[in-house]
C-alpha cells in the first residue's frame, strides 16, 4: 500500500469506524453526504484524491459476458450494491478505482423499508467484522432519486465522467409482493421490476447493466419468487425488449443476484434459466445470509441478513458449487463473487476458483478497511498475475 493510502486508511479508521459503530445507518449517510460534496471544492477534491484516489492498476479491463453479449469492465473490482442505494457519492467512489459500482437496490416507487434500527456494523475485539442489515429495500425516492443524480453528472460533466461500469440493482415494491401473494400472477412482479428499469433507460450507457434482486432476505416473500424464476425472467425480458425498442436502444445487459442460502438444485435452476437469455451475462453470488448455523456460531440475535467475516466461508463454498454447476452444464455465464471479502487475499481466493469468476465485489470490507480497499485488491490481483 502506498504511503498516501496508509494515511487515508488511518484517518478512516480513526474517524469513520466509530461513527459506523455507534449508529451504522446514520454514519453511512454521513459518509455518503461527504462523498457527494467532496468534488465541489478544489482543495477538498485534491485532498480526497491524494488520500483515497486510484492507484496504478485501476485500468486493467476484463470481459464479462457470453458468446453474444458482453461488457468490457474497467477492472475486476466492484463496489457491491447497498453502499450507495440512492446514487450519492458516485464521482468520489469512481475516483477510488472501482471497475464496477452498484447502485441500489431500488424499487420503482419510494418506500420506507423496515423499522429502525436496521443496520449494524460490529467491530469485535477478536478483529471480526459482523454486519447485519434489515433494510427491506428502503428507498426514500424510489429509482427516481439516483436517476436524477446520475443525469446531473451526465449533463454537467459528460457521460464519461464516471469511468466505472454502473450496475443498477432493482427489485419490486413491497406492496406488489403482497399483491402477488394474493393473486399468484407473476406479471405483477415482472411489470413492477420493468417499471423500475424504464426511468433508467435515458441514463444507461452501453457500458452499464441492470441487476435483478429477488434474493434479499429482508423483504418478506421475495425469495419465494425463486421457485418460479425461469417464468419470471421470461416475463421480464418480454416487456424489457419492448421498452428497449421504444427507446431505440439495445435491451440492457443483466446480472442475476443469488443468495448464499439457496440449495444446489435451486442454484442450478436459476443458472439454467439465466443461460437461456443471452442478455444475462453474469451471476452475482453470494451476499447476506440467514444461515442459522452462522447466527449461532457468532452469537447473532438481531433480525436481518448477516455479512462480513461470518459469511466468508459459506460464500466461498457456494461459489465453488456454482462454478461447478456452470462447468458441468456448459452454461455460458460469468460470475461475480461477493460475500465476506474483507481483505485482498479474500478477493484473490475467489478469483482463483475458476476462469468464469471475472470480478469480485465487496461492501462490508470498506467499513473496516476504508475506500483504499479497492486499490489494495487491485494491487493483490496484479501481484498474483505477475
């Protein structure tokens, strides 16, 4: 790590970690407000770039895709959705060197999510990072807020102002899940997801993508949709192809989010359904678990999904399993590894699982290691390749 990044990391650990430990949701909002504001003053921006700005390996492109469609991603390191749900701080986050930046997850309409407190960052004495969230697709502005922020950047700075590929994570509104439970009509869900994508179309660049999230553990009834995943995906693309023609644009390329709590047969079903659509280029796995063995082992009693250090072993095992499913069945999909990636060696271990593992994404690791983690991981990847 460079000397400047050592200083940035030390400042983060001194100033930011106590804020997150005291009130994680309020602390994260403070961080996002700071990241949103920092490009506005020359002195502040130059200081930020010195302490947290990208290093020498930020431009190391990788192809993610199948035999028909692909993205060329700036590098193998991504910021997982959940850090900036509403698109705040994108310019600053991009400047740290991420190749992918996730926005969301957002439903089409605003909704409050689950009751507070619902987000906890626990830095334990044994140097374990335990993160719990029970957000439930909270979105004060729905998808309109992040669209407005990105459009402002495009208008003021141009569409090349953000070098990372943006991945917009979308899901249905809670009331539509309740409506689906009553009527069992999948078009209720598919059209709600498409409604979240329609406002994105004017700000999507050819290098950006959509991620479908039907695996969050914090929205009641969401994971039940996996039982009808192939049918749901067909309906989504049926409408999305029409919307793309209206906008005279290609149908956006898509990622599918998977849960670490999925059994092998369900992973195989989702992989099979995804591989049938050439606009699906990658599967993302695996972040946020409800696994009772993990909760018991680490003494977790709060509601919601667990990530951070407790998730790492399970996420690694499930990625190995998923990689085997793709190879055995010849599914033409790439993989993006998420879950329990706190240190650079955690990232390189995921990439070593197989050639279809093209990128790693993390979120919890930033809380502990700071925004310099992107550059640290890129350095480790370069060292492995040397």
